[in-house]
């Protein structure tokens, strides 16, 4: 039921003391009357004036932007991007914070989720509490690492490319995205008109010169002739969701772990140029694969971890990957075709895994979507008796929930590492290594 118009608090302003950071790129504050506020563009400990952006008299909480800073945190900097700030682009959450402060805030969120949802302190999770920057991302305060190799530009009614405002379909036109990787920026997407398009995805591969744009037209619109500042391949998203090649290759070549991976039709690949290698290294250091091991790579995408495992378990080992996306499965099979003991199955993990008849494995890697693996899948995995399990997570809440399910099923966290693979945003990537609870550390 919608709130009566006169109960809306949108536009109301409050002077508040900003409390701790919360999951989602905001901080918690309370009004004098005790109303809970989720505040963006603020930092813990600051005194600010906030303006409500969502909520009404009967809402459990209100969303708000800090529009005036009365007492600033020592961690505050001027946002380098002119499109960062209240009512503007929603892509970055922490441009107003020093890089080290951003990582501390992310660490606090991971710790809070672990404690609240899994009942674990950082020490009990084998984590030192730090969020590690990716190689090359240590920049001075006031500068921004250009890391994002995949950018989805929204297009407004006038054909201008931009990025969506926070929790909105409204488009903020831009002339440059500071966090876009050089290979994306050099295409010049923002400089031309995209009339009739709903969105333009720009992809700059890591380890090759491959560049790609994926166009999503508005219903009934004709495709434009694409002339950009660098050679690109062009794909089109049809109304049924299918992706079709217009010209050039239907894939880009990515490079990780000394191997080239084909990723087709704008499919999933880690967005930070150092992410794939960083995560493979963390997963393999945690699992310590042995020759002859059997392993699972679940939600395997184009086969990144399956390839790393296959290299390390050797000819007498075996790897099974499971992935729901049809094109990703085709890519994974192509990428790993020279490994005789690697098999890739298409379908949802919770449906395919029970059908395989597998009753025991040595190692498991899972890199589930943001919602996590869920109780039933975790229970099934724990029943396979793996020596170690590597859980790669882009959402600390989902990770903590699944860790609690693993604990109930007889597994404990041996180590946890956190990586800042999404600078300037609230997102953080974690790798948790689990082992049977009866094993000693």
C-alpha cells in the first residue's frame, strides 16, 4: 500500500551525528526523534545536515543524503569526480573518503556481517581485519584508480550516454567516468549520440587489445552505425534477451593465471584488471591442490578456477564445472578443451550437482551470485567431505549466512581474506577457506 502523499518525508532536513558504516555504501544516523537514517555521502563521526530522499512517517527507516558537512571527518576528501555527490551518479559510494579509509570501512562491514550473521569475530575467521588493495591501486588521496574494464552506460531520451543515479532509472549524463579503465575511456562512448539505445556496455579486455560494445536498443529502434575512437566489435541485445553479433568477434580474450580465456557475448568476467589473478592466487594458496585431486568449480563462468585447478591436479586428477549460462558453458568448454579430465555441465548447481552421482571430492571452489549458495546447496556440499572449500564472495552478508550454514553442516572457516577490487564503491570481494571442523588449524 502506498503512503498517503502528505506522510512523505522526502525533502525534509535533519542535523545529525553520523554513526557507523553499514552494508550498502551508507552510514547509520538517528534523528532527535529516534528515526533511523541510512545516510550516503557522509563518514562516521561527522556532524552533517541530511536531506531525506526516500521514506515516510510510517517507514522503518529513511534514506538520506548528506547535503552539508558541519564537522568533517579527517578521512574526508573533496570528491575527485564532478558527478559524485547527492542527487548525481550512483556508481561510486566513497569518492569523498581517503582510499585507506574506504578499505577500513569495507573491513568494518565485513566484520559486522560475520559477527551478526555467522557469530564470528575476525580472529575466529582467521582474518586479520584488513582489506587489501589490488596491485597498482594505491593512489594518493584525491585521486581515483582507473580500474573498471566493463562499464554499462545508460542512455537518456536525448541519446546521451551516462550513468544511473542512486536507486533510480534517471540518467546522469557524463563526459568521462574516472573509474573506467583506459581501454574503456579511449572508446569515447560519452562523446557521441546513442539515440534509440537503452544502454551501451563497453568492454576492454585484460591481456589483449580486444574492445567490445554491446548495444541494447529501445523497442522498435534501429541500430546506429558505430564509429568509435578505437576498433571495436559490436553486439546487439535482442528483445528476447539473446545477444547477436553485428560485426567483429562475438567474444573478447581475457588473460589470467598464464592462460587465455574466451568470454563471449558480453559474458561475466571479473571487472578489475587484477581481480582474476588476485582471486586465483588466493584460492589456490588456500586450497593447496595436489596431483590426482578431484575438484568441483561451481558457478564456474568461463572456467577461470576450473582451469587453475586442472593445471594443478594434473592428468590423474579431475575437475567438474557447473554453470547455468549457456554461452558461458560454451566458452568454458572451449577454454578448457585440452584438459581431458575436465567436464563442464550446464544448469543450476542445486539441480545438476545431485544428478552427477558424485559422493566425495577433495576440493571445492564456489563463486555464487550475490544472493549466495543457500542452505540446501551448502548442506549438499558439506556432505561431499572435501578436504578444503574455497568460497569466493562479492557480498559479505551472503558469505556470512552461508558460512553459518557450513558451520551447522560440520565445516569451519580456516582463513578469510578480503580484497578491494571495486575502489570508490562499497563492494568488496572475499575469499574464505573452509575445512572440516574436527581438523585443527
